[in-house]
């Protein structure tokens, strides 16, 4: 495949990947909070999450209209008992095939997004099958929430789900490696993990010099702070290593957008039986 001209690549960095709206949202949230709830300014984490939630509620659907790679097909194929990590406002819900789903568990810590998730579940025929959990993907948050909902048997915390959906969520989870290792354990033998995650751009990993340079620039401009996610994680490596030497029977991950500052890995992984 021929590389796009330098100028086209340079212009694309700003047209498609500029994160000014996220900065603007944080500043706006900060000012409003200073006026209405000045004490809340001391909880910076809560302030960042509130800012992110407000912007995602407004723009999440538009941002999700076109997704990278073949993620539409991968989500449509999901079946059985499914764990959907970080569903946001439920903007991916229409991509699932409701008849194939036995039960779906959505782990979303942003409580302000829950009404939108439930509305979309109803619109897509998943309402009776959808279990909404107010938790994150990290073990100490996810496992108690699953236990409370009743899906975990007595002392069981492994081999629960037929499929796990990771769509733009692993960039934000705490303790990246530990969290992914626990997700691997939750997957049944022969189960499938679907992945659509932005990753580090590096020439050594199939990326590009220009894309990597702009990615580093965004990181220096506090991308992690304003967007509540880590821009330069090597998620593909961590996923592959989660199961040990022979933990995956099949790994099918493709790097998409390698010329830009926010490339994605898209594909699926089958846990060894």
C-alpha cells in the first residue's frame, strides 16, 4: 500500500485527531464547578470524569458513527453470555445481534451515562438481557459487581463469559497488565475477546515516524489528563501475554491508522480450550 503524501498526513493529524474540544470541555466544567460547587474542585479525578462524561454524552454517538477496521462485523458476531466493558452511552449497542445474545453485562463506572445505555438497550431489543453494572474493569471493582448481580457462583471468579468486548476502554483502565490478566481469567476456555483499542504508534511496531511524533506531542500536551486515558500503551503486547505461553488458540489483530497519532488494533482473540 502506498503511503499518503507528507502534507496529507500532516493535515490529517489536526483535522481528525485534535483534542481541543476535550480541553475546552474540561475548562468549561472547571469554571461551572467553581461557581456552583467550589468544594468539588478539590476532587480532581471526579472533575475530569465529569468533564469527560459531559462531552461524551454530547458527542459519543457522532464519534462512533464510523469505527476502525472490521469491528462492526466482530460485534455483530457476539453471542452467548457477553461482558461489554465501558459501553459509554451505549453507542455500540446497535452493532450487536440481539438474537445471538443470551445475556450481556455492561460495566460502566460513569453513572451519568446509565440512562442512555438502558434506552439504547431497549431500542435494540436487548433490554431484557442487559445487566448494567456501575463498576470499572479493574478486578476490585468488577468482581464484586458481578457477584452482586448473581452471575458468579460460590467462590467462582474465572471462566464466566463466552465473549468479552473491549472497545476503546483498555486505554483508561488502572493497572493495565493486571486488569487484562483478570479479564483473560473471566473468559471461558474457547471464549472470544473482541478488541478495538488505540495503541502506541512506533515504527518498530508497524507504525510511522510522523504519527509517532504527533502522538508524543499530544502526550506532552496532557492528553492523558484531559481525556482520562493513556495514549501510548502497548495493549497488543499485554493482551498477547495475558494468557502466558499457550494461553491463546488464535490471535487476529490488525493495526489500523498507522500513519496517524491514534492508531488502533482491531480484531479478536480466542482463548485456548
